[in-house]
C-alpha cells in the first residue's frame, strides 16, 4: 500500500473491532463502508495525494458521497474509531493502518530470517558449522549460552549484565570454601556400615559350645499335628448308583422339557443332589413345580442349575415336615387343621402338574376349578388362610 499516514502515537489497542460498525447509525455506517471500500480499491490508507491532503469536499467526491452527508456522518465515524486524522490532518482508516504495519513487521521478520539462513549456510559451507546441524538447533545453543532471550522491557545491555552476574554467582558457588576445618572423626558418615572384623581361631578365649551336625538328632519329631493346627479333612462324596442317577436325570429332563442331547449338562447337578442325600421324588417334584411356575410366566428352564434352590428348599421343608406329627400332637393341632394342611400340599402338587401339562395359567386355573370340584374341595383358592377358613368346623368358628 502507498500513502501511509504520519502518526507518531498510534496505539493498536484503541482500534475497535470492525463488527461494531453494525451499531452505527445507518447513514454513518454507509459512509464508513464507502470510505473503506474506496481506500481498499485504491490500495491507500490515508486520503493524501503526494503532499496534498484531501479536503472534505474532495473526500466526498472520492468516495461518491454528497458533501452534506459526509459532513454529518464523518464526526460520528471518527468518534467511534472507524476513521482518524494523522499529524498532518489527513483522513485515514485505523484498520487499514494496523493491517499495513503488521505486514511491514512480517516482512522485516522474513528478511531477518532469510539473512540468518544465508549466513548459516555460508558458515556451514566454510566448515565452521557441522554439516548435519540445523539453523534452529544452532540458534538454540547460542541463546542458551547467552542466557536466553531478553526479558520484557529489558534492554540488551541490562540483559548482558544480568547474565554475567548469574554466571559469576554460579562460579562462586562452585568454588565455595569451608569456613573452618572439621575433625576427621566428625566427618565420618554415621550411617556407614562397620568394617568387618576377622577373628582367628587362636584369638577366641573360653570354651566354645559344640554344635552337633548329626542328622539323626532331628528324627525325634512328633508325627501327629498339634490340636491348634489340626484341620479336618473333607469327607469323601457319597457314591450314587448308576441306575438311580440315570433314572433321576431322565425324570428331571422330562419334567423340565430339556433336549435329549443336553444330558451331559445336567448329570453333574443331579449327582450332587443325590450325593447330599436328597431323595429322587423331592428332586423331581421341585423341578416340576418350578417348571410350571416358569411356564406360567412365559419362561423355560435351560439348565438343571435353576432347580438347585427349589430342590434344597423342598428337601429342608420335607425334613421339617417329618417332625410335624409329633409337634402337632404336642401342641394339640385339631384334626381339621391337619387335614387342611395336608390337602393344601396335595392340591399344590396337583395344580403344578396341570400347569406343566397345559403351559397356560388361565387354562390351568379353569381346569383346577373342575379338579377341585371332583376332589370335593371346599375352596379353589390355593392358600393356607382360605383352606383353614373352609375346613374349620362351624362350631369352632362360632
């Protein structure tokens, strides 16, 4: 660009963002755009022709605006910072001046970088710098020896004095002498390991107890383990007859609906139940009950492991039930209550069988109503409260 303004105190921080021009009045905004467009088209920054400074009338003609419009809009544009007057009174654009100065600085930096590169290549060609060296690495080492770049606001003379002072201080620290001598006894490291002392056979006075090296002296070791550390060995698993195992596995697979080719996945669990003493009928009935419950929810068992908890619960319940007759006799349970509990348990098993056969809960409930009528049950609700209420005699209820 040509015709740069003469500005001695230009401050780049006072140049507003160009987007703020949207807040100007419409007339001032239009004149500001016309002024900037005319300067850009002419590659100018200030409205000056040689040594002649353009007047307002000449500026209005240059940017194709009426003089009265320029007279009204120009003070607003200058006030907002989108135009200014230089030291000689020429009108210029601060935004274009800022751009021009940045371009000049970039050109100076590029020229300095090119000069340094040429000087480096000449020194490298003369053999003063190794062939594999780069300009950046070379300059980094020079800056390191000089103590780095100058600090902000520091002159080169002050920087050299500071670096020299730091170098002298470092040299003085390296050559720091002791203020007084220290005895040798105090300079020894207290954490140092003591030197080994060699003792000869003749220097030891007094009897030395003999140590027996006979391996037979350790034979008197008790073979039994002490009671405090004694551990009980695990009991061997009970042996299950093959025919019982096979029959139980087949029945569990039948009630659960497992495929025939999955028999190997269920043998281990069934064997575990039988080894723990759980009878075959308990295992099969627990599997049947859970399968009916799952099918009522639209689910199907896939492995015998799902029956583990129900089987153990049924076995525990049966073990408790075996003691119920004595307990009921002791507490005097009425005969009608015992009959209600017995019928309820049998009806639960019957409903589970119906559910397993039908696979539909609604259908199973309808069939159970018919089955309960056939069996002569006083109620079709399978819960203990309703059974006790239905089986209780009238005189007992009164």
